């Protein structure tokens, strides 16, 4: 098999290019929507979509829970060389779990849409816009979860390119559909939601092509001890799930405090920040999703040398993304604002200092996210859990969020003067995640697995 015997570098970059596209599934729709709605409706439209943002975190995190958890176990079992098709029991169990979670999320958004959006920070004016945006999305809401499930298993079943093609097909439609529905059709925020809903359906249909292709080895079978398999999938995928859902929780905390203390102008600035942060996270997801099938398969086959090579390439990529997003955010903060809305002078005045403060989280963000994928891939969910929880909301979060809002308020009052304190929530959260990272587990050279002698030829590029 290619993952067990091929040259690591071309395999890694093949999967990275594919995973980069599929990782955008979590951001391309909302980013384009915010840009179009912001240009059409102004800052109020951008603020309304900032209220909706936690919904995306929740639905994608549920998809990652079953998609990453199931596909890691699928690849590890296949890499062990059993050859009996038992790995498809994990695919079936993951599919069952995804259907259950999708049904619960679907029922929740239909029955409690208003209270949920209000809790996420909407006032009366923003609530009307947010509900208008969600109108066409609600009927297809489960597809966003199922797309994450399918993308994870397609990468592990030898079809990363098809997963990428599905995202490109849906994303390209969403870009042009957003423009067409929002501006020529004059649908405004409803048109952005409609384009997003149709785009997700296109992505889902494209990924279904894999099941009629010759490459497909995924089968629905009767899983033995379904409860135990669902538990194993949940434990393995929990850290990735928690990383994403934690961002949703923190976004809710920020939304509520920003609307309470600062108003819709500051919320309009926070909207683009959410989208850029999500995009930076997706870059980190692509590194984790590219390396996970390679590491999981070779972990099952005890090929330590190939794991070390993959880890080295992944860390180089993580460093590149950290430098890129930090430098861009510090150098061109108002570039983001002009993309996502037609800004007022007041917003252009307060935005640079706010964005630069938040950008201090970007140097460590990709490393923290990648580390959870790495620990999952080598079957150490406990270490992955520690890293993800350390990044997420804990007892200090409310205090830190209030502190960050106070920093933002000073920015608003002083019209973009440099902040006196740069220790807001994102940096604190990232530093805590970094320091709990166990270096001996991140470095395979000191891992018990990697004291196994690698077969000859494994260390060749």
C-alpha cells in the first residue's frame, strides 16, 4: 500500500494539498457569506453572521468527532494487516453515530433557533437578520456534519482528491451563488444562506461518487458491540471535537460581552476576526488531516521511521502557517475589514489595534491543533485530550473574556491607540496549551513505539 511503502515526502504533500481543500469546508461558506453580506448590508450584516458563527463550530465539531475518531481507528486497524474487512465496522459505527448527532442537531435548530441565537449574542435587530440567513440553511443543516464524516473516511480510503474536489465544487458554487443571489437577485442575507445551503448539497453529492468507484473499500456492515465502538470513536475523536466546540463557546462568550459593553460596531469588527481565525485553524486542520492517515497506518504497522519523517514535515508546515497568519494580521489589519464589509470611519479607527491584539494567538494556534491530531493518530487520546482541554474554556475564561473586552473598550475609546496590555484571552489560552504539551510524546524519537527498529528503507525520503 502507498501509505506503508511509498516515499513519505510526495505522499505527505499529496495529502496536504488535498486536505487543505477539504479543511476549508469549515470556513469557505461562512467566509464568503460574511464578505457578501457585509458589502450588501454593512456592519450590521457582519455582526449578525458573527452571532451565527458558533453554530458552525458546533456542527463541524460533531462531524469531526465521528469523522476523525472513526477514520483513525479504521486506518490503524487496516495498517495492522488484518485483511478481514473488520475495519468497516468502525466506518458503520461512525456513520450511525453521525446520523444520531445530525438528527439531534437538526431538531435543536428547528425547535430552539430564536433562543439559541439570542444566547449567542443577538439583540432584536441582529436576531432578525440571523434568522433570515438561517432560513434556507435549516433544511440541509445535517449535511454539514455528514460532509465532515465523509471527508475523513475518503482521505483514509485513498481518495483525498475527491474530498478536495467536493469542497471545490461546493465552494465555487457558493462564491458565485452568493454574488448572484445577494446582489443581482437582491436577496441580501437570505441569498447568502441559500447559496451556502446549495453548496453543501453539491459537496455531499460529489463525495458520494466514491461509493461507486473502484477505489472504494468502505462498506456498511453489522458492527459487533456497537456501543463499545461508538465509545472508542468518541474517545479517539474527542480532542478534535473539543478544539472546535471550544472555539464556539469562546465566541459566544465574546459575543455576549461585546454586545453588552461595546455594541454592534465592535461586534462588526469581531465578525472578520472570527472568519480569519477560522481560516487559520483550517490551515492547521489540513496539516493534521494530511499527516493523520500516514501516521495512523504506519503506527498500526509499527513503522517508526516513517512516522518521524511525517512528523518533521508536518512541524515545518505548522511553523510556516504560524508565521504567515501572524505577519499578515500585524501588517494589514484593515485589509480584513475591507474584504468583509463596507466599513465606517469609526470601524476603521478601532479595528487595527483589536485585530493585532487577537493575532497574538496565531503563533501557537497551528501547533496546538496539530498536536491533537498527532496524539490521536498514535492512539494516545489522553494526551490529545489534555492539549485540547488546556486550549479550551476553563474556569478562567469568563474573567479573561471580560479582560479582553476591557482592552477592546479602551481601543474604542482611544481610537486605535496601542494597548497597554497584550495578555488577552487568546494568547493565555495558547500558552497554556503549549506548556501542557508533553514533549516526550510529541517527539517520536523518545516514544516507546519509535524504539522499534524500522524496516530497511523506511528512513528514505
